[in-house]
């Protein structure tokens, strides 16, 4: 069974990308600044086969790309509003949830923050108040922002599980050890920031 990075920390990674563009970016403008995270192809169907579903809560929303998450390359997409960009891309009030329907267990990644300069995504996991590094962005230094019509976009951030995070998620969801190996790809992320008014 193919397993890839599970954590919604991928969201935070996308946020980190935005940080590299600096304070000239707006928290929101005429439109809403957003981070879009697409799970790696096949991740959603692999997780679903194990009884795990992915969804968003709070200000974030999620949906299915394509016909179904059950198809081999099915994907879940998360749309997460950006609530701050100084100094990092913040998503206060948004939560990515991994829920195991077989055991009524879940792991939440709350209030993700992307720090592109450091190449990490941090989030509070479960009931913990302190944010920890949940994802790494191995291609962070290669990402280049583009600006068009007042929107700064950073595309293609690769979000991989940070060391030790896979084991925490496996334990929280009741999955077999090794299901979520460190460094496995969870998603790609794009951050779109509206210019200041």
C-alpha cells in the first residue's frame, strides 16, 4: 500500500512561501488571500482505504478534485484563508483534520503558519497550544513569486512530513507504524496574496 505524507502541515508550507515575498503583501484586499493545498495524487485514496478521511474546519474548506477520492490518482484540495503575512503566512482559525472512521480517532493541525525562509510549516497538533514543525518545504529556496493584477502567487511548494511527525499522526489515528514515513510527500501548495488597497 503506497503511503505518503499525511499532515495538513502542507498548508503551512505554502504559507512559508508567501513569507519570502516580504511585507508588501496584504493580509487581504479586494479579494481574499488564500493558500490552496492539493494532496499528492493517490494519497487520499490510500488513506480512505485505511479508513482515514481528510477535511477542513474553521475558516478553511475542502473538496475533491476529479470524480472521486477513490480513484488511484484522486486528490483532496484545501482552500485556507490567509489571516496574516507579517512576518510569516498565517492561517488563524483554520484546521485540517485527519479522521479515522474505523476507530473514531482524529488528528488536527490547527492554525498553520508557513515560514518560507526556514522552509517549514508549523501548526498546533491536537490539543497542544504550542506549534511544532509538521512539514518541511524542500524546494522553498527555489520558489519564485509572480505578480499579476495585484495578486502575488507562489506556486508548487512541495510539502513533506517533518521528522517524527508521521509517528505522531500514526499513533493518533491508530495506524500501523511506518504508514507515514518521514519525508514522504503530503501535498503541493500555492499561495495567492491580494495587494494592499
